[in-house]
């Protein structure tokens, strides 16, 4: 899953890697926004304007993914004192790998729950979308970037 074609950075004291497949996701997000969503919602603009807005939105999308995973990592380190191996972003989202297991169910709940909570509070787009919906939404990205996968990552 995490091949050698991962570009690594240090963000907030954590090793953060970006697999080349992240570009596929960002490309699809930008392309669908520029070709469908934005022209449909805001007609009469230039193609260039749609693409600038779409690329900016794709960048914000990536930033929200990074914030989400960083919140898991910070919670694991601060709340449970568990070392964070690294955080990797790839085709299906992000994975924060921790060394060992979180000791208590309460800590597991905190570390798992902080990610979605961060996404809700840092993303005005998601918050507005949720506010416009009367029903409560299901788990948003927890199926692809949950703590369960993080703890049992591919480091063994
Ligand atoms: Zn998560």
C-alpha cells in the first residue's frame, strides 16, 4: 500500500508521507468540481475560473484530510502517550500508524473520535452541508481513516 514512491514531510513534529496516488483523488475532486459542480451551481463563469476554484477546493480538501489525521496523531501522543510512527496519505485517505496499542477503551474512543470531530469543526463546507440536511449523517470518512486501521497498519 505505501510504496517507495511516497514523498515525506515533517508536519507538527510527525513524519507525514504523501503517496503519489493522492494525486488521483485530488485530480478527481478538482475535475468533478471544475467540469460539473461549479458550472452547474455558478453558471456563466470562465473555464479558467472554474479550474482555479476547483484546484483551491482540492487543496482545502487535502488540508482537511491532513488536519483530520494530525488530530488522531496528536490525541494518540498526548492523551495516551503512544508514539506515532508516521502518517501516510494515499488513494483512500490517510493512515496514522501508532506504535503498539492504546491502553484503555476510553483512550481508543478519544483518539478515534477526535478525527471526525476535527473534520466537523475545521471544515465550514462540511458543517454547512450538514446544517442543510435535517437528518444526521452517517460516519463520514471513518471507514477509510479510522484508528482501527491505524493501529493495525502495515508496519508488521
Ligand atoms: Zn480518522
